[in-house]
C-alpha cells in the first residue's frame, strides 16, 4: 500500500493490482475522504466503475465538472447538498463561460456554474423528486430532506421563509445557551457608522464589546464571526489580533482567528452555538454591495443557519433592511 497506489508499481501487470489494493484497504477502512481536486492524483490507476459508492457532501457548492472524475470511477452515487446555500465559486468571468458554452452547444442555464452545481444536476437526473412552487418559479428537488434539527428560532423561521417556502419542519428540542444568557436573545444591533471600502470601525468596536462581556463571564467561545465581504473579514481579524482579547481565552489566538472569523462562504457546513454577523458596507452610496449580498437568499441563509442558539447582526439597519432578502431579516429580528 506504499503511496496508496498513486504511482506505478513498475509494470502494467502489477498496476492492474492497484484496484485490489484499494479493495483490501476498504475491508478495514470502509470510507476514504478526499477532495474532487485530488481524485485524479489519488486514483490514477482506477478505471470506470471500479469503486462501489461515491458520497458527495456539500454538493450545492461543487462545480459540476469537478465531480466527473470521481463519478466515472464509481458504480453508484449519493449526492447531498443544498442549492439554496452558497453557490459554486467561479473564477472565470460570466461572459467567458457563456461564450464557451455557446461554442460547444452547452446550455449554460443547466450546466454552467454558479447557477448549476453537482446538486442541481443530480436533482435533474434522479428518478424520485419533489416539486415546489417558489418566488422564482418551480423547483424540482431530488429526495428533499425537510426535517430541520440544527437551529433554534429565529434562525429556523427566517431560513424557512426566505429559502424553503416555509416547508421545513422543526424537529429541534430547546436547549440552554450560555452565550444567550449573557448577551440576550438574537437581535439586530443597529450601528450607524462610516468607513473606508466596506469596513466600519464602529461595527468592529461593538463586536469587541460583546466579546468582552462573554470573556468576563468566562463563556466558552463557541461562535463564528461572519461577514459578506473579504475586506471586513480581514479588518476584523486584525482588530481582534491587536486587541489581545483572545489571549488566554483560546488556546491559539492566531489559528482561532482564521478558523472562526471569515466570509460567509468559508463557514458553509459548519455550526456553532452563536453567530455574529457583521454586515459592513456602512455608507449610503454602497447600494451595489448590499444589493449583491441580499439579491439571492443563499448568503443570508447560510449566515444565520450556522447558529444553533442565537445570531447577533451588527450593521446599519436603515440601509440594509431594504437590500433584498434582508427585508425578511428586519422582520424576524428585534
């Protein structure tokens, strides 16, 4: 098993044994985890349909073409994901991908990300599916899982309203929360400030004040700090680092900052007791940035549903409450 069969064993005859080496490993380790980017290097000697099952997680965020190599190598697949959370990240300009689709006769609406993902293609291919009427038209969802077990109110109700047409069923039992006991129930903390780019110094200071309350009560820092914008992420990390607030509170402040402070895109699939959602874009003329964040339900849906017990939104309420789905956030949060 040297190298896990990722390189040649010296001859074609010996290389033909590599799939059997993997089968031997699977007797002991039934599931092996990898990324789509690593499949071609990890399984170069594995031919079509030589593995039994492929389990794809977070498929709503996966580029359709990224899954091809893994799918070819397996007989069957279970694809799990949510197209109403963060979409695939595409580095090429939309105009270029549309031109490529046109060149090869591919329908960009069906096959081109970010509108298409591994999950949307699996939904269209599955034999069993549910059909739902949404504000954007009909959606066909393969084997919909509608029972929710992560979030307390108001996160559950908000997510249900903006993304799932109120079809989800709450199955979570109420639990206590040390963070909520100190800071109070979920709410929108209105901050009217100004800033350079999309960063607002006043919003960062308000957040530090909340965190100081938690530290004074010796509360376990089980929370994420998320934002729609990279510049806000970077400035918030720097503010936390220079404040010294985390020293002695967490084991490794430097690593904690990069693990727990980030854009909404970095926290999909994660969960914590609470989420601090720092909005940024504090200036009236930054309508485009706020409109981008609220134009579709995906970003807000992911941000609030990372929180199991409480969410604290920090930003200019008067400016943000008119930005697309943030109208619903304004209705749900005191």
